[in-house]
């Protein structure tokens, strides 16, 4: 599924204009006399005019969290085949004597998106501090009554302490996403736009789960599970983060002489030089992405045997100097 936009692609508009009949001003061969249809303005914003959807309001940690019926069954340990009535009765029994009992309510669902539609996120709550939902979420059907929703979570690197270290921030979150199979399946491509980092957050819903609150809360929980703030701040405070300037400078260097100089004369490589060394010897380390999580004991454990004696002095010298 490619990204959708409210702006008509310029190249497509030019091609369309070139296809206009010179004599009639119509597009292509016309076999009827109906007026020409208006240009499609792009995917529509979906309205909550679909069938009612059962939404489970579970009181957790002092507040109500909204779940689809299927999610609620998983949390409660109720078999998937049980009905909404059974779940509602279970919640009623569990809530006896409670001031804020959990319950189920039928809420209007979204209309189905077909090949593509948009969801208004202006009222969605983002549970991660310093992050907001950007623009509209994209939604599309994938068969078997399933709907995929993707929305970008947006953050300003400077607000998270990554001024001048945007490449490393992007890599940290992308690599972290890639460690989770589900996130990896949906894609871990982060992009910068307008000075902000955009993190794609994706989830899949059955047609009877496709409801405003369920979608918004599910995507919020997905982002919370990723926990990008805690992950990046831990590395920023306890690990090593390389500046954009040094990462870009490393791409212009041949790392081999720096490795040999460290081995022969004990010369300590700079940040840019250590990245160049890792690139030159194809060392699988996050240093090549601009950061190092020092909680992991071995950051270059897969150095080829024939290169081990050449690069180890440089790696050790740089690391010791950097951790002073």
C-alpha cells in the first residue's frame, strides 16, 4: 500500500491533460454524451456511519481504556467464540460493588474504506509525551473483512535532546522497531518532514472492530509498547550518540589507515574515524547507524577472524576514550 495524499500528483495531471481530445476537450475516446466526470480529489475522510461495534470499556489504572471485543476477551481469558453478551455478563459480575465497573457499549463504527480512506485524528489522544498524531490516518481493506490503519506519530528531535543528532535518533527507533516481528512486518521506515521525525504506527482490525475509539486506543497502545522515548533516552544518557556532522564526515573517509594507525602506534580514532573503520571492515554494529547502546557488552562481536587483530585495537582505544 503506497502512501496517500490529498494533492493530485502533478505528473498524472499533465498526462491527463495531454490525453484530452483536441476537438472535444474530453479525455480519451468518448462513447456517450454524459458530462465528463470531475477529477477524483483523492481518498475521502471516513464517517462513523457504519454498523454498530461493541466496544469494551475496561477500567484500568484509574481510567477507562477502550478495546475491541476480541481484545477484551484476550485480556479477560474468555474464549474467542464467546458472544458479546457473555463478555458483558462477565464484566457485570466483575464490577459488583465497584464505583467504576467495566462494561460494553455499542458504538457507531466507521464506514469501510474500500481501497483507501482517511481517518480524522484531531481528537485522538497520543499517550506518549512529546509525540502527536500527524494529519489523517490512512485506512484500506486487505480482504477477509480486515482493515489496515496507519498513522504517523510525530516528534521534534530537539525536544528529546537530539539537536544535531537526528540521524542517530532515527536509527535508534527504526532498529528498535525492527527487533519486533510485528513492527518489522509493517515496515520500519522513518522519515523527516518539516523538521520532525515521523514514526509509522500500523494495526489491523476486523470490520466489527473498525470504530473510532477502538482504532485510536489500539494505535496508542502500539506506540506505548514501542516506548520510543524511554529507549532513546536510555541510550542518550548511558550510551554513545554520534553527531550528524561526524556521521556524514565518516562517509568520505577510508577507515583502513585509521585502524592500522591505532594498531601500530596506539592512535585513538575520532567518532567519524571509528564509523569509517566499521564501514571499511563491514562490522555489524549500530555505530554505523550513529549510536552505541553500551548496555550490550560486545558491540563488535562478529569481526571477521582475518580482521580481528587489525580492528580490535582501534575499537578498544576509541571506546575507552569515549567512556572516560
